C-alpha cells in the first residue's frame, strides 16, 4: 500500500517548476502574530508540551493562553495590593486594613 502511494506521488511530480511569480515568506497567514526568540527553561517547556499533548492544543497556544490569563486584570492572580483595595471597598468606614 505504501509503495503504491509513493509511486502515485512520484507520477504527479513535474520535471521542472516555474517559480517566476513565486513570493517568499510564510505559507500560512501570521495576522496578529509576531515571531520572537524566547528562551524557556527545559522543564517548563517539557511541561507545556506534555500538557499540549494531553489537551490537543499546540504548546505555543498554551503559552499564549497562560500569558493572556496572567496579564488580564480579570484573571490575574490576586495580589496583596488588590486584596487591600477590595477590603477597603467592602469593609465599613473606620476599619483599617494594614
């Protein structure tokens, strides 16, 4: 079966290709994306790849999702400063928060 597929692919190949009107660059659209070089710890990348395999998402998508969730004010981790602000808004006037 595999040999038949290889023969079919070879039969469809041309001897020459004309790239006169060809354009260099990405085959896929990169709208809204910027390519950067980023160094990640090996163990972190291994965890991301493992999670990507389990969820069926790409590990770069997981990196984007993680960054977006942690930078968004709605889903960012609760900080001491934010907790103090919330307590000041909720507690009755006159009570102090240190």
